[in-house]
């Protein structure tokens, strides 16, 4: 993975986590919170952490 | 019946799922079977006849709004919402999640409806991990690299479905093959893997092949690998001065790999897609396995296969592997190798490690009702005593919640869990008990305070009964000390 892409994903991850906390605070665990969480986890699984075959706790 | 299977891991995992997909279709011939995989690994579904509809998780499309100088979370959320809504509209009767990732668990929950039967990881309504079936709970608690689990992933998959395999579930597809112009006998060597720590460096590969050719000059080796592994292949070729090496690295499609494996005497390689494709073609394998993987879970399933297991690639003794390859071709059983066998654990070790065997027997006792193994390990027994004390205290604390309140008791209960975790670090042999306990607590669904307290107490009481097998009764301890006096 290029370092440029990795930088974008790092920034995206921070923003997604912040957005998730905000939604939880204002609306609770809603469908929107779940969508943001899915995107967050997909971002985390990119690049070096791509192997999703091992158990995620 | 409409069934969705999620397999969002990599190529090898998708091939390991083929037999379960075939079993689903065989057992439910009228069902409509859909398979969700990542777009990137879609090629691993080519030739799979059991599936009626293939769906791809379009990761690039979903993440594209986030990979811009001015990223847009709203755009990505809109895209994932459309994707989820389209799948939710399918109204699946059964969703089976064979992936053990967080993203797959959230997706499974998002796509399922109230009436959908779910197997595998999903989420509770509050977003916490939910594990509805016992086999997935076993997987969560006991499977993974460095664990004592010996059940193969393919066997866990079929158990999750409540089915059993038949021979026809393990069939490779047939494709119109290109003419490789190969002799009637050859070995395939898959020289790559998804990660460097799972395979050998080129000079090691060269030495392995050279050592094989020292015993057998007649059988050529056909090297396969991904296009980005071409340099590796060239380096290996340069290091082999005798024998015939045919370099097909970066020149084969996955269907062509199936054809190559079907005609091969043997495949040698690490934990990767061709190894799992060979399980379908029933090509004998010599699997080079390292500590980065758990061969019990992801080793070769073809009959007459073997595993050469060392800690790291640099520990491989090329002479041993070269000789083993030769012996396997001769129909001999190399004594140093782990051998493919039948049964719950798919392999037979040449020499058992006492500690590992004890842990595996503990797991079988916990989950399959087999007899708990006897031990004279004092450290283990003392740890069990301590665990029992912590657990009894936790039971007392939970029973006091109605009187003293959750706010007062919760920190004490949490402290008990912390002490358990610390105990596991000191005495790892009690891991199967603690992981069982932690998983059962995690599986408690959201509910009222009373409901959750009751379910939690039930888990602790079950742990008491389990631990009682190894707990020395206080009366016996007193008698013992009296006897010593």
C-alpha cells in the first residue's frame, strides 16, 4: 500500500471514530452508528491488517 | 429458502468454504444460495456451482469518498446504506457468517431481519458482539494462532451448519485446460503466500529443490505464484543447478492452477490458496507450516498429505524437506512429518507435547463432554484453586446486587475478571477455562438488570461445576495436612 493511501486511511479512520462517538452521544446506537462502524472496521482491515481470516474479538 | 453466506476473508478462506457451500446446496436443493465475498477475491468463486448469486463487497467504491483531500463520511455512509438496503430487501431466511471479523459481524446484523436465522458472528441491538451458535462460540473462545484448538476450519464450518460432509462436497471444478506440455509426473511448488512470514525466502526454496533433486532427478518441479512473485521465482531458479524447474510464476489463472494440481503428484507450499485448492483436487500436499499459522485449522485436507512444522522459515532444514518430498513420492511415510489422518483433529503428530495434549484434552472435555484429563501439574492445580476462589467470590457479589446495588458490586465483579486475566498470564494452561467463561459472559444478550445478573450468575455457577473436577475439597485438604503432621 502506498504511503499516500495509508495517510488518507489514517485520517479517515480518525474522522470515522470521531463521527461514531458523536452519533452515539446524540442518538445512541442507531442504524447510522452501525453504518459508520462498518466503514470504520473496513478501513481498519485495509493494507497490513487485511487478513480478516483470524478471529476479531 | 433464501440463504446468504458471508466469506469476506481471502482466497484460501474462500476455497475452504467451497465444501460447506456444496453441502448447503446438497442438503437444500431448492434453496437460493447467495455468496458475499470481497471484490478483490472474487476469482476464487470461479467454477463454484453450488452458488446461485455472487455478491461482491465493493470496498474501493465504499471507501473512495474517504480517500480524497476533502473526505466525505456522508458519501461513504450513503454508499454503504444503499448496499445494505439492497441486501436487506432480499429478505434472507438464513445468514451464515463464515468470517470472524468485526466488519462481517456488523454487516450480518445490518442485513438480517427479525425473522432471519443467523449463524456466526453478528451483533446485538446495542452493537456488542453476538454469537448465536455454539460452534461459533467455540471458535471465538478457543480457535486461532497459538491456541490449543485442533479442529480444522472446514470442520467448524460444517458443524456450524449442523451437517456432515460427503465425498462429493470436496470436488474441484473442471475447466477446459490450456496445454501446459508437462510430463505425466511432476510436482507443483507454490513459492508464495499472502505474508512473507508464512513462506520461505528464495535461497531456502532453492536449497529445498536442490536437495530434492539430489534424490530424484526425473520429476520436474513446476513453480507457481502471483505475478508480483516473479522475482522470487527467478532467484530460486538461479539457485538450482540440477534437475528441471519449470517456472509458471505469474502465468497461471486460478482455473489453470486447478488443472495443474489435478495432474500433479504433489503440491509443496505454505498456508495459501493453492493448498486449499489441492484439498478439492485431493492432490497430496507437503505443507510447510510456521508459528504464524495454526496448521490444525488451515492445513491440507487432501489424503496422503503431510505438514512440516517449524517455528520460523529460517528453521527449515532443506535436507529434511527435500528428502521428505522424495519419500512421499515413493509412497513412504517420512517419520519426522505430521501426517494427515481422520478424526476430529485432522493430523497425527510424530511426537506429542504433553502440555499441548493436555490443553486439547481439556478443550474436548469442556465442549464435547469427554473425560477431563488427569494431571499432576501442581501449578495448574493451584491456579484452578485460585480461579475457583475468584469465581465463588464473584457469585457472592452477584447475589448481593439486589441488596447492595449494582454500582457497589460491579467494580468488585470487574476486579475478579482482572485477576482471572492476570492468572492466565501466569498459568497459561488454564486458558481453555477462562476463555470459555469470558465467551459465555460475552454471549449474554442485552436485557434488564435482573435478567443480565441472572444470566451472569448462571455462567459463574456453570464455571463452578466445571472447576469442581479439579478442585480439592476443603475436607481433603484438612485431612492431608493432618496426615502430614
